């Protein structure tokens, strides 16, 4: 699910950021031949994501480091659970600790909040999806974490599909004009999604046969009316003002997709520590 060459590039950049000039503390305190075992310990409940990334941090520092995880990405942990055991040269364990944990905590935080959103709508026929509101350089990893939390991915990049937003509409001369200009230029295999803010725009998007109609920052009543008007002639995506306390009511309007930017841009890192034993 993850491209090894891309992942190694991301990890290498992170390691260079942290230890490009060495580790002045570890290099002066720890004997070169010293070896240790360390444990990853969960300090709160959550969903784990990024174990292979965390392991790869240590392997890039020293291929002989042993990393043994007690669970898989997408599985839950409780406070006090041992997540993994790492064994190898003490210097390398200490040098990789922060970078390895940064990846694991960040991705597990995303998986955890995604799982919470999915749990709120689990009995309804709707998908929770992410957005492109991701940390620069980490999009592949963060979207992977969304999947580990039970969510789905929206576009990875601007070339994945046509998504006509408000500024596109204004620059292109209107909803209908934007859809037709896009349709002329793209392959038949590419879908067209358009953002709408009013019922008039919804109707115009329908008239011009948009494949997906996004309802942006609409009230619940407006969304329910839009779903009725669209009547399954296009997929319906709800966006804007999506929180844990609003997502169920949004799903009840009958939309097919709910996009949630906060699961990546505002996710709280899961509290995990590494302890040498």
C-alpha cells in the first residue's frame, strides 16, 4: 500500500533534519558497542498506524536492528499496552527514537480520529473521506493513516480528478461553463466533481451532468433538499463544518460522501513513548 522508494525518501529527509550533524548527547554518553532493548508503550487508547514506517526509520540507521510489533496497523491499543519491541545498538535506538515516534504518533492520531468519525456513522450508507489538507510532504502517509482508521481517500493530487471549486467557477464564467470546458478536455475515464453553495448551482450542475456534486457549507435542510433534487443522478458529497458532533446529522440527510479536512490537518498525535528496559 506504500511505495518503498517514496517512503525511504521521506524518512531520510526527516533523519537528516534531526541528526545531519550527529547526536552530541548520545555520541558522548553511550559506548559505541552498547546494545539495548526498548519498548513502545501506548499512553492512551487509540488506533495504530505507521508501524512499518517507524520500523524503517531504525532499519535505515542500522539494518541489524530488530523490530517486533505486537499488533498490526489499523488495530486498537489501550493505555499501557506494549506496541512493539526494538533491539539493537543503543546509539542507533536513541538517534532514531524521536523521528520514529513522530511518524507513529502522527499517523496513529490520524487513524484514531478517523475511526471516531467512522464510528459515528457506522449504521448509515456513507463514506468518510479525507481532503488534500495534509502536512506538506506527508500526504501519502497521512492518507494511508486515514484508511487504517476506516476512512477513504479523496484525491491524492490535482491530477487525480476534476474538482471544480468556487474560484474555478468564478474564473470560468459559471457552473455550466466550467463543467463543459472541463468535459471537452478530459478523457472519458475521468469524473467531474463540482462545488455548489446554492440550490440554483445544484440544479445547474445536474443540468450539465456533473458526476459528483459537492454541497459546501450548506445547512442540514439545504443538504436534504439537494439530495432530493439530485435523486441519485450524481454522487453527493457534503463538505464544511463537519465535526464529531455534526457528522451523524449530516449523514442522515442522505449524502453519499462526507469529506473531513480536520482528520488530517487537526489530528492530535497519539501519545506513545519509547522506554529502554
